[in-house]
């Protein structure tokens, strides 16, 4: 069962952390020892290769970039790994936090000040001890480097690090927020990769007046990226072929069981899947759902099945016809073949989920949410109400490198025709699609995304902030925004009082339908059956330090 570690207000919390606690115990033949367990070395096959590991340099698309970067860094706190009913792997607790680089933290009675006491003796790869100056400098760098987008991720909880983050002493720092309602999301963001703490001594040594935070310097050579306090360090990089990472012997949670990982680029997803079945790889990333469905019957492979925060999203431009009419948007919600998409595109590796908030959140109530099911006649009726008695025609744009979105678009195109809706599919490069969408040039689009921070206010605001880089529906609804503000003013974001406003805001968003949440997509990985400890994280990256290598 899931255990709760939520901090009581005004109390101090110190929790010892155990690497591999609650480790998934999937095992292969107990009588033989796998190569990985004998050597501590694993092979990871990935569709692409990280191009830089300088988080503040700017977001770099691709599976490998974030997977590598996350494992090189550590944060003040983290979300605990817990068991989940009905799942065969661990998941993260979205709403509770445990110390990581911090030894403990405490919250003031008014829930405005969060004070962290750092662990002493935590060393970087370059022999520098973690201290409060590293924390302050790391956030100074994050906010002073526009390309990294950190200011946007932290707004409105944290807008001015110089005044909101204070050094109490060499091993103590405090964060102050304006509203108690900001506290939960501040903690959640501090627990994500955007909260990573850097070895400031190493970076300052390589800074220049033109590059005061050594961001450009680090981007020039990936091997300069070992400035985190995470579980792994870069050993070597062979461009276009492989990256080798080794365990950090000074890792704050203890040296990982996986001592070394070789990350090989294998572009074809079917080949990646086959390599795990043949024993040529231990972990395969970014697999197709069809390949995962085949692997599920193979005893040599583990395909984790858990719930997920990754959503399949249909977005509509709400500023121009035809989708400036809520009735047309609702009609589209009834013109989607949900069950066919689950079976024919995702082969059971996704499940229908039509709203934005986590249904396991404290005080969540979705009893009034509309149920959008496949109903072409209902879609026709709504179009008629909107004056579109002759039907509807529009262009649906999709990322040309995202097969699941392309296949989903084909399913929608076929099914929507039954409602008199003519869909033209345009396959567009990712960068162009993002730019055109935010410029209002796209009528509708399909994407796969997630709210990595799963607090109610963050999830509600991610896709809806006017002018925000994730508001691809260009939706601006004052009534909805007022509900979110009321929730933030209600104090503790998980309180019953705040929950009333989160539920109202979600209802408003679902009824207005600027976005149609089609499904949640399960983990897209496979592991050799002797490997345990996989965690489905909200950032979809594997925590290799938590893996166990069974015999």
C-alpha cells in the first residue's frame, strides 16, 4: 500500500533513504547469474544520443538527452518511490517529499518559508563539498540563463531568487513564497530535474565575463558536464554511437548496483526490442506499443505496466473558426474513436483518461465531469447547433517523427467522417509544428506530453496560461483563471478548501474543451527480466541508481 510522508506544518522531518527500497523483484532463472549481475554493467539501447547535458543551455529534444542528464544530477528533495495497486512496478508519490541532498527540511507555521538543512560531506566529481553557496548559485544560474526556461517553470512560486532564497549558514538555505498555496508546487519543482544543484566551484572556475555561468563553455563539450551530485558521471562520449556512464562512488544514497552503463544508439525500435530478448541489451527505451505487446509474453523480458501522467492530447486553436465555438470543440470530443485508439494504436499500452487532474489526488472529485465517449450522432447534433449543418473540414497537424500521433490521426480521420467531419492530416517537423501552433497558424494538432509536476495548480496552469509556451490551444478563459487563483488563495494546495476550486476549474476546462485528453500512455520501455527496481517517474526517465541486478 502507498505510505504517506507528507510533512506536518511546523515540524522537522529527517528520513533515512534506502537505495532500492521496495525494489521490483522480477527475476529470470534463479539458478544462473546474468552478465549484468556479475559485472554491474548494463547496456541501454536508445533511439538517439544526448547532444548536451547543460540543462540551462536550453531544452534539447530526444529520449537520451533527458535520461542522461537526470542521472547526473540530484536535488534537495525527491518524490518517494511507492507501490501502486494493480501495477507491477514502482511509481512516485506525487504529493509527498523526502530528503535527498538535504538531510531534512521544515515548513514555517504560515507555510511561507521552507528551510533546508544540507547533508554534510556530499562531494562532487571534482572533490568539492556541497554547501549553501552551491544552492544559491545554482538558482542564480537557472534564472540568469533565459535559454533554459527555468523562470517560466518556477513562476509564480519563485520569481526572484535573490530575495526569495537565503543562506542561513554554510549548510542551511531557506526559500520564501508569497502564498501558502504556492508551497506544494515549489516543493514538487525542487524535486524535479529543474531543481538540480550544481558544483558551483567547478563552474565558476570555468566562467568568463562573456559566459559568467559557464553555460556556453559546458555546451561545447559534453565531457565538461560532470558538475552534478547525481548517481552517475560521464566516462566517454562517442558521437552518434554511444555514451558510457559510471557510478558515482560518492553518491549521496550510496553507490548504485549498476556500476557502469553503455548507452548505444539503435535507431530502429524493433531492433531495440529484439536486442533485449536476445540478451544483447538490458534496457530498451522508446519502444513502440506493438513491440511491447509482443514482448509481454516473453519470460526473458519485463515490460512494466503502471498508471502514467503522460497524455495523448488533441488541441484546437480556440482563437479562430471553427474551434472558437465550444460546441464544435465538444463535437470533436465525441468524434474520436477512443477504444480503437487504445487497441489499434497502443495495443493496450494506454488507457482512456479524459481530464487533466490526477484522480488519486486528495480531495479530487470528478463526479460532475462530462464523459466524452465515441458518439458520431452526438457530434453531428452539436455541429448543427453551431450552424455547421453541412459538416466540418479542418487540418490536423502532427509531429512527423511521432508514429503514435500519426497513427492516432488516421484513426480520428476515419471515424470523424461518420460525423460529417473531413480531416486532412499534415505531418510537420516538431520545431515547425511548435512554432506554427503558438503563432496561431495551426487549426488542430495531436501531441504526447505531460505535466511532470503533478500538483493540482501546476497541472491546471501548464496548458492554460495566456501567452504561455505550452498553451497550444491559445485558450484564454477569465472564469477558469479566476478559479485557479481562488485555489491558490485557499492555502494548502491539497486542502479541502483548495480542492473545491481545483475541481471547479477542471470542470470548466473539460466542458470548454480547448483540449481533448484522449488517453494516458504507459511506460515505453522493456528490461531484461532479471532487472528489478524500475520506477515509473513523472519525467519518464529511468533512475538507474534504483535498479537491482538479480541473479
